[in-house]
C-alpha cells in the first residue's frame, strides 16, 4: 500500500476521516491534560459528523459527570491533598 501524500490526506472527505477514527479508535488515546501531577487521558468511544467537522467523543463523555471516572477522581483527590 502506498503512503498518502499530505494533499491526499487533506482531500479525504469528512466521512472518510470519521471512519478512520471509528476503525482505529482502539489505537488512539487522547491526552486531555494534567491536573496536579496526574496526566488525564481517555479512549475514543465514537466519532460522528457534526456540521462541517468530525466530532470525536471520548469514553469520558458518556459519563453523567467526568468525576465518575476513576482517573479524574484520583487526580482531584491528589490535588486536594497537595493543597492541604
């Protein structure tokens, strides 16, 4: 299989890009940021078209509250301990 050029990549339709995210979701982890000394990240749950963009939905987006995620809980507990 030949590699795509930057122009060919740019010319991918949004639907093709969405499909790439869906198909390769298991190979992607999204770095959200740091809270204190804890790095927060999430896996991709899905991707969809939202107007003129591809919207990537993280697993944490499925939660009612991101604080239900154990990594977020840990990060905020650690930051409160360090602040005390």
